[in-house]
């Protein structure tokens, strides 16, 4: 089987974990190749995510690397399943791969923590608000792609209302609440939708008012997705060039600390909802 030419974030992450396991054990790529009965090039391809690894070979590798965390191993085997398809695959070839990677990350998360300073988190946006955001993309998106992005976002949002949904903690700065994407009526409806979503038992909204002053990560939009085990947590941040994904231990620690700081700085949940109500009443 030829190596993959287009990789998903899940495939890249699995390859990175295989490399981490091997190098942490002090095992050379040549030794791993002999252990698994493949040539040296295939080890490189497995560790880049461009070639799959079977469950048996994965277990052989982790056993010889003295990795004994069974939950972690089972999670890796699940990631390695070659025929796993999600609803987001319907958009493959019509939307950027990075958007599908976000959908897959959200769908597989055990819990999510987000922080937004200018935008309402995507999973909490109304269709009209999302449409207003997509309309100001640079370069301008054609109508058919706007429609596809709206459809994708609507399907992504189902993760919060499905049976046994993940926990979702969102820190939103006052600036995001006061942005009037689409005008006053759409902005008011968006705030009312936030209040409604905050009543769900799995959703927690925390607001940082202007008067709170300085805070870390100003200007960033951050998603911290909790994996089946902490080793498989992932951070996704937005930029003008598209989403970036991070999972190095120091990066995860940095963003956990940043989110903890923001949550400590934010108003309590009841005061946060009252704050959103007050802004909505004045629109």
C-alpha cells in the first residue's frame, strides 16, 4: 500500500505518539523495523502518519517499549483503525482538511475548554451570526462554500446536544459579546442563544468583563480538547492562516495554565449569565 498523500490530524497525531513511544524507550528506528518485520522507510512513514499500523504491530511496539498504560494503548489502537469514518467525511474534497480535523477533534473529545476574546465560540454560534462571520472572510468566500461551512458548523454543534455529550466550558470576553456581527437583531438573538445553551448541564459559560483588565492569550481563540487519556489531549488555536494543532507536553501545560487563569479571572456562572442578559437588553 502506497503512503498517504493527504493526512488527517488524527493520523499525524498517531504517528507522533508512535515516535514518542519509540524514542522515549531509546529504541532505534532500525531496531523497530526489525521488530515489526518492515523496512526502515516504513517506520518513518508510520511515524509521520502517512502509513497505517495494525493493532498487532502497535501492541508489539508498545510492549517492547515497556509502555504499560492500557487505556493509552487502547486509545492508540482506536486511532489506528483504518476504516473509521465520521459524518465530516461527507465534506472531504469540498472544504479544507483543517476544518474537518476540528470537527473530528470535537467529536472525539471527552471534554472541551475554550477561550474566545472577539468571536463567539463556533459551537455556540447561531446560523445568522456564523453567516455574518463567514461573509467577512478574506478573500471573500463564494456562496457555495459559505453554504458548506454553515452546514458543517450546524453538524459540529450537535456534539453539545447529543446523548451523553462532552462537558464544555467556555470563557468569553465582553468584547465578543458586544460585537454586532450582522447587526443588532442578530447580535441580540446570539446572546439569547448563549443564555439558552448555558442552561444545558454540560455547558458552562464564564464571562471576562472589560474591567478585569489584562489577561493571558488576549486575541487568541483556544480549544483545549481532552482526549481519552491526558497524554492524548490536544490544543487547537485559530489564526488568519487557519487552525493550528498542538500536543507537545509543554504546550498542553501552557494552555491548561492559561485557561485556569482565565477561568479564575472570569465572573461566576450566575453572574456571567446576568452579564449577558444586561448586554442583550441594551441592544
